[in-house]
């Protein structure tokens, strides 16, 4: 099995991304990429660009728009829930204060024999 150099590796990058690289060529390519950080980095960039372009061609950019809208909606809902919880806590605080005041008055009325 022959080993390939960086030039050959670079020539094969697009074929690899398009799943057109097979057999011995694929093995040589993978072996080189695994042991060559420069080619790996180059492949990474090429792959990311190809993937991004692929998404655009498949109309997935529209989905990305939906994803963003969905994200905004969910974030807003989470924030609303957060504020709702704060309101509930404030109400519970007030209610517990009323109960305490009521108990204290009840105790005092019992102690002094006064009926409210
Ligand atoms: Zn290389």
C-alpha cells in the first residue's frame, strides 16, 4: 500500500466529502489525513463549507429561519414562566404574611379575651 503526499491528499478532498472516494484511495486518504494536521484542518474547512452549502441547496436555510423563530419563541416562553414564578412567590409571601398576622391577632384576642 502506497502512501500519498499532501498534494494528492488535497486533490482527493472533494471526492471524499462527496463520498466518491473508495477502496485503496480512500484508505490512503484517511491514513494521510489522520497523520497530517495540516491536511486535516484543510479538510475540516472544506467539509464545513460543503455542509453549509448543502444545507442552503436543500432549502434547509428556511428551516434555520424556523429554528431561529422557534428558539426566540421558546426563550420568550421560558422568560415568561420565570416572571410568572416570581409573581407566584410574591403572592405566597403576602399570603403567608397575612396568615402570620391573622395567627398573631388570634393569639392576642385569645390572650386578652377579645373577639375580632
Ligand atoms: Zn498532508
